[in-house]
């Protein structure tokens, strides 16, 4: 039983009210180039971000999966972990995890009651100086950092929300930084070129810290090299210090052989699909070696711990099967780079004769690029819109889809349930044995589909508790 004074509200009601208050603030995509408010809040809380070691991750695609793998490997070595990722699928508590599980509802409410006075104090100072209140993402960042100190955790794995230099999470000093592949996304906030975006993301590299870097495009490499040299960081580049040596697709995932700075790990099972997930696993493994080395030369990890750490990894919303007969897959890829990796994984791991897409895209995304990347993989596409106010209107998305697919291969509907039903009916009509449905294009669309199919309530999928 809780001893919290909730003013007559149940814990569930209190959580809803807290979330409604936080979400009423500037949204996480409303990017503002300052971390002063987060730093002020952390200072008033006694600098919780300094109470544990941090692995800090940025990049364009692969951050969340890499963060989940990193956390699992660290936890398998007997350390208590915190994990901060975004966005969430079902409950905001998924973003703040302790030992691999979303923070409990009672702990979330208690955390808010403890931290809210500080949040309101920083709000008041900012408004008095002519600035805004703390944003949605800034508040969640402060809550996560405080929760990890309160737990307490030994290691926090922290994923940036957007960018790096000015991201709210950049108040942490990561012992290890991880930079996943950098591509074009969020251009209106991060810059129009890969060079600009890479410069922003390089901001998480700290003085003297170890940095694990995925394979990057030619224009990105000099930007990261410059940041590393300027800060005296130790860089471990994919293709030089680490590589995916072999990979073999299998049932439920893939077998991989990974070379890191310290060792080669052979025939490790990773329960996720696609070459991109093998490369994410490589980054995670190298990051944990460096973290546990505590500034020294990385040493090989226990093979048993590595196998167990990867075996328990899940990545909800990443080529996740949420229904069978026909098979319905959901994937949160939301830019052309991510779609390309997802389509390659589909071709490699699934034998669909007919695949029908359900696609919804948010307004700040490259809808035409997303649809063009999907076109070779889909027999037909049903366009729709999630409840997000940022969703591209169905009529507009339909026009783009027709230009890419042709009128005969496009259906539209305003309702996500109706879109899924239409896709299932078309898939079964065209091929009732080798048919499937792919729901893709935005995290909000994937989240609604998971709720509709009950995937959010299944054990091990980060379900609400």
C-alpha cells in the first residue's frame, strides 16, 4: 500500500494527471538550443547525474536497440542499471527503466512529487527571465536522472532525444559515448546536411572519454575525427577496431561473430532481425568492454555473460510480430535510412509472397522518401494517420503514395483499426498462405497497433504495470 498523499486519486489516476501536466509543455520535437534549465534543475537536486557511470548514445538510427543491448549486457555482469530511451510505445514509464523494467507506477508518482517543486522553481526562473517553462523532454530527462540516483543504479544507459550538443541529456558526462550511423533526420532542428547533423551529434563526446563509432558516410567521418581530436577522446571505429565478421540469419534472430577491441565473440545469438541489428550488437558489446575497463585497456567479457545478455534482449516495435495468421509486423522506422535497413531485414528473414503495408507518417518526416523505400517490398499500401496531431493528413499522404505506387496499389482510411483490417483482408485475398502485413512509418502508428493487437500487454515487451 502506498503512503503517498494523492488527494484521493488512485495511483493510475495520479499517473495520468502527471503525464497530462508534463505533456502539456513544449513537445520533445520542439528543439531549443540550450541545456541550462536541465542543468539548473540537476544542480538544485544535488547533481544526480554524477552518482553513477553513464553510457551516452546518439546517432540517427539504431540508438534504442543499441541502448537496450548495452543495458542488458551491463546488467548481466551483476551491475544495477538504469535505461533512458525515447519515445515510448504504451506508457511514459517505459522511458525510465530500472534493471530492465519500466519504473513502477508508485515509484513514478513518488518521483514526481519529490522532483516537481524543483521543476516548478526552474520554470519560474526561466519565465521571469523571458524564457519558456521546461519542455516535455527536459522534465523527463531530469526525472530519469533523479530516478537513477534514487534507485541507486551503478550504470545508466542514456539515449539522446535529438542531436547531442543541445540535447537535454547532455548534462551527463558519459564514460563511454556511442555514435550509431548518422543520416538525415530532424533537419529543421539539426541542420540540412550530414555535416551539420554530425557536428550536433558529436557534442556528446566528452574530454578523454572512450567513443564507439559505427560505420559512417564519408562526409561525417572528418567531423567526428575533429571532435575526437579536440577533446582528446579515445575513438574505436567500426571497420578498424571492431567489425561484424560473420552473421547467419536464423529462427527468431541471427547468429553473429563480433570482433571488438578486446576479443572475437563467435556464434552469439541475437534475437533481433537484420544486418543493422548485428551492427548495433557490435557497438553495444564494444561499449560495455570499455565501460568495464574503467579507463584502462578493454578486456574480453565472459562468453556466458555475453550470450545471456544478448539472449534476453527485446526491442518492441522493431520488426516485432504482433499477430499471426496473417503475420502482422510492426516497425518504428521513420526515415528512409531506417526503412532501407528494415526492408533488407524483411527480405533476409521473412518469406512473404504478398506483403501489404499500413503506413502513417508524421509531418516533419520525409514521406515521399519513406514510401519510395517501401515500394519494392509492398504489393499494396494502405495509408492512414495515427492520433498524433503531427500526423500527415490522410488525403495528403494518399496523394504522395499514389505518385509512388500508382493509384491501383493505394487504399486510404482515416482509422488505424480500419487500415489494419483492410490490409489483412487484401493480404489474405491476394495470398492466404504467404501473406503478411507491415505497419510502419511512425512510432505513434506502431504504438496504436501494438495496443490494438494486445502486444503491449505481453510479458517481456515493456508493458505497463
